[in-house]
């Protein structure tokens, strides 16, 4: 049997070593000074979106560009990536992010600064309308290939960057831990589209 995959939705990941304690302290202090924005966050805090211009977060910005340049090569893209915006999220117990996409962007992503156990996974939904027309009955037991799933749940892991197409519907499960979850979200565009 010949088997090939067409039209895959790729989610890129990379683990990096940064000073997450410094980032966490800065973000917590920022949240005390600024009421933030209301977007997809429910019961959590969402900063304003100019975080990438703040010098303390330059090491993170550098890592995002290193990874994005690798994604650019993988995706065979011309022009250079531009970091359009970046913001912090704090989700205390019970907080979550409603399903959404990131319009006017090419790639979006998240970086996990503080991710205690049970703090809420990233949920991504199969973007193909045809695949969601029906759900066939599967055999019992573990479904082998991820390609058969209609929704996937990715663990939040401190120091991990995830990058995915901006059109991919995603959400964040409620934080069930007794600690806060801190993440950074961002959007990249292609030079010439800003």
C-alpha cells in the first residue's frame, strides 16, 4: 500500500532555556499596574500587545525569531518574518481562553513561562470542514495516528514554544491547578503585509 499525507496542519514546537522567573515577576508586576485587555481570556489577564518592544523580553523575542526563521525555511517562504505583536496572559484557577483564530497574521504561537500541572492544555481543532461532517465510530482502545483525531490537546510545558498557522482554531482549557498559568502569545506576519 502507498501512503502519503496531503494538506497537513503542522504545529511546530521547540524547548528553550530562558529566565522564566524573571519573565514571571515582570508580568505579574505589569498586571498590577495595568488592567489589560478583554479578548478571548475569561477570568484571566491579557496584557496590551507591545510586549515585544520591552527590553526585558528581548531574549524571548530572539528565540522566537530563531524558531520562526526555521519555520520560514520549512514552509518555503520568501521575504522575512515580522513579529507583529506579542502579549502576556495570566490564567488563575478557573480561567481559560475561548476558541479563536488570529486574523491578519500568518503564524501565531505561545511560549509557556509558568505551567503547573493541570493548568489547561492548548486545544486545536481540525480545520478541514469536510472532516467534521461526521465522526465515524472507531474501534475501542487508543486511536493510533494523530491524523484521525478531530481535536488535539497539547500540554503546557515551561520553556516550550509552539507555533502554528494563524487560521487554526484553538482555545485553552480551564486552569484546574491552585497556581497561576503564565504564557506569552504572539503573531508573525510576512514583510510587506504590515
